C-alpha cells in the first residue's frame, strides 16, 4: 500500500515503538494522528512530524470512536492503523504469601492490550472500508503489536502473555474476515527493544538482557520496529502474519 498523503493512526505514538512508527510513516509521506494518553509527549511528537495529537484511551469504545472521527475530520478516513498502546505490569498468580493475584490486575492488562487492540481494529476497519480501493483492491493495512511473551511468557507475565496471545490469535482471523474489504492485518511480536521503559533500567540489567540475545547481541532500536511497520504497509502480499522481531531470542522462564 502507498504512503503519500494516506491518513495513518498510531496508538501509543507518544513513546517508544509507537513514536518510531509515527516518525517512519510521517517520513514516508503519511498524514499521522497520534492516539495516546500521554498528552505532553504526544503533542511533542505530533509537532515534530506536523501531525495530530488526540487524547485517547484505547480501552474505551467512545474514546477510540471520537479520536478516529476527529482524525477523519482533519486527515480523511484512516488507511493505515498501527496499534502500539500497551502496558506491561508484572504480577505473579500467587504472591509470596500464597495470596492469589487480584482479578482486576489481570483484567486491566487484557482491557488495554487485547480489548484495546480489537477496539482500534474494529473502528479502523470501518474507516478503511469507506476508502477507495487501489489498483490491487487494497483499502487499508492494520498492524498490531504483540510480544514474544505471547509464546514464551515469563514468570509474572500471566496477564501480559494472555493479552498478547490474544492479539496473535486475532491476526489471521481478522485478516480472513477483512479480506472482503481489501484490508490486510499483520502483527509484530517484538523481543526486547530500547524504549524509554528499558532505557530507565540500570546498565547492568540492560547488559544482562542483551547477553541473552543470540544475534545481534543488543536491544532492538525502535527504528527497526518502524522498518517492519513500513514493510507491513508496503508489501501487498504480507497478510495474516505474525513476525517475531527478536534477534532469535527465546525467553527463559525468568
Ligand atoms: N519495548 C519492548 O521491548 C517491547 C517488547 C515486546 C512488546 N512490546 C509492546 O510494544 C508496545 C509499545 O511498547 P513500548 O516499549 O514502546 O512502550 P512505551 O511505554 O514506551 O509506550 C507505550 C505508549 O502507550 C501509551 N498507552 C498506554 N496505555 C494506553 C491507553 N489505555 N490508551 C492509549 N495509550 C496508552 C502510553 O502512554 C505510551 O505512550 C506495547 O504494546 C508493548 O507491550 C514492547
């Protein structure tokens, strides 16, 4: 799918992998809207790329519908949607005293990472279906973000793994269902990337994480995530696929 003047929406675009996606898409000529809870950072990134910041909670139906409508008003119906908003709090199923994890802690992660991804997918699909198809019959491309924790969840990642496993499972299903409208759906499953969350960790923790990576033995650069977003938009036959972007890492139990 083409980039020039195509309206793109990036959730979680105020930081990390989402921000890198915003910058990649803007550099390729898209009109980008950032949907994020973080207003200060969102406005800063939007200003840099001459884009739009829209305050949005991906887990709320009303909030996502309103943000898409606001973006449509300024940029036109969305042709590219990248889902990067996510949270990753760790909590064990049983704590040290044998007390079970509060159910709310599980639900919160599912609400943002899984329900939020579907929420954006469903509203993006409606927007994309209204667009004129290109010569290949294509109207839109959706990119979701899972994690390698969908496959090798570590101790403390019950909710996170389940949420990302749901995103993985939804990928082929939604690509099949939206084929009729000419909408492709792909997912990136990142390993370990140097985002603000990681950069805040002590150097020795970063080094020990990097040492577990087969090759290259360094954390991924968010720009490399942006490169995969670009390929998923550009390559018309890439559809219904989950791509691990992980330096061949297979996570250990802890
Ligand atoms: N960084 C990594 O190594 C890594 C690895 C695997 C998967 N991921 C996934 O990639 C995605 C991006 O991660 P990141 O490292 O860039 O994180 P990040 O914390 O730097 O960025 C996440 C962004 O999402 C926003 N956000 C959170 N909840 C939201 C909500 N309810 N509505 C709207 N926006 C919300 C935050 O404000 C933030 O700007 C997440 O889904 C994460 O699970 C990251």
